[in-house]
């Protein structure tokens, strides 16, 4: 589901609002806090917890879009914001602090989705509903899950790579490297499953890695290990679960002397990734409608503060229960459809993407 026009303007305005509220730099004792003036919200408190800031989407899109939507729906609601900086212990302290401060709804993107069941249980004991945001929390029942169809994301990445290899005639001439995300993130397992659904039996997988913290630096090290083990000329493609790790893998390949980077996938449609796709260094990315995800989560959170229970169209089994879910559709993006997706929807402006060095590539891709 593509984003509507005007996203950047809304994001910029929301960023200005959230910047004016300050930032948390510790375990959560002093979170970013906003409260809009006006009526109709009942003075309830909504707490948003994001896992890290290495992936640019969280601070640039998820947070401001969530906050803007929540405040538009509930002017009297107080919003608490926390970023765990990829530290599960820090996130635990943040959740406990929010509950102590009287949070009425938790919107939680878990650093370690398998380890936060005790935190969810604390919230349940206080009758505080929990929305799992972006990552499916396991081991306990809770209220809602809002994310994308993550297995489908992996399938799109696998199919994108396979299409590129078949077009180049290299699918059977070498091996691929698979760079997956954090082993503590269940979404990563879904992406991996989806990619294997498409690629198993069709290509030879030379090396495969689970990357702690989704770290681009660690992805670079993993790619260097793969190049050393397999040989530079024997690697014909790379599945990278997101754009940040793709940047690390590409850095490793450049350092190893690749004149042409083999096809590599990504996810999140980071600006640098879109520019790499236009420049020929990255083959594709996955465009996630973060606006829909953030705004849907805000809508549910506000409804829960009013005692309402929105009807969810989907279910996601977390190993313990079927969680009421809203699963959004991802979109595969190559240079052929950047103009009709990323640019058309206002995710980025053409002027953001088209640096002087990419002027000709933008023209060929129909980006104006």
C-alpha cells in the first residue's frame, strides 16, 4: 500500500514537533514527552518504544509519524517516547519507567522479542494493553500486532535476486551470500524463511550469516569473511535483509576490488540505498509503507485509551497465541519503479535523490 503524497511535509512537521520536546539519553527515566493542548483525549498516556537508531527509519519516520497521528486523534493524550539503542536491558528499564509513570497503552518494538514477555506480563497485570510494533513479540498473549507481511518481504528479496541472476545468466555459475538480520528479531527469521522459500534449490548458497544488531559494520565483516572463503569471482549475488547491511556488504566488495558489484538486495528504501540502486551498486530494496504502519498503530493506541477494541483483519501466531494483527503489504523497488513508488508517493523528493552525479541515471529512470 503506497504512501500518499505529502509524507515528507508531514514527517518534517512531526520531526519539528518531536525535536521541540527533547530526547532521552539514559535508560528512560527522562523520556521525550509531548502533550498537545485541546480537548477530547481524556488525558491518557501512550508510550512508544523503538529499538535502535542505526536504521534511519525509526527516528526519521516511525517516531514523528506516530506522534503526529496520535496527537491529531487525541489532543489531550500525553506521549512518552523511548529509544533503546539496541540494548534489551535499557528497554526493560524504559518499559518499567513508563508503567511507573502511568502509561495507559504501550506500543513496543522490542529489541529482543523473545525476552520481553515478562514486560508484557507486567503491563497485563496493570491492565495496560500492548501493541507489538513491527516485531512480533513471542511467548505471551497480548492485544495487537502491527507490521508488514515479513515472509513476503523475504520472498520478494529472494525473487528479486533470482530475477537479476537469471537475467545475467549467472544463477548456476557461482554462489550467493545471505546476510540476515539480528537473531533476536523474529522478523529476521521471517525474512530468512521467505528468501529460502524462493532460492532453495535454485542457487547455491555459499555462506549465510545472522547479523547481531542489524549492524552494517558487522555485515561488512561477514561479507569480507565470505569473500575470503569463497573467492571473489565465485560470488554472484547477495541477499541482504536491509539497506544498512547492504551498505556494509558493498563496502566489503569495493574493498576487495570488485569492479562490478553483483546484485544485492535490501529493505527500508533508505535514501542512500535508492541512490545506490540508481548508481548500479545495489539491485533492489523493499519499500515499506511506514506511514501506514505508524498511523495504524497510533489509531489503535488512541482507540484503546478510550476502551475501544478495533477489529483486526489478520492473525499472527507467536508460538503461544494468535495475535490480532494488521499486516501491511511490502513493495519491491528497482530502478525501474522508483519514480512510480518512492517519488510518486512523496517518500523522497526527486531533488533529494538526484544528486549531480546521478542526474543522467535519474533521467533514464524517469525521475524528475
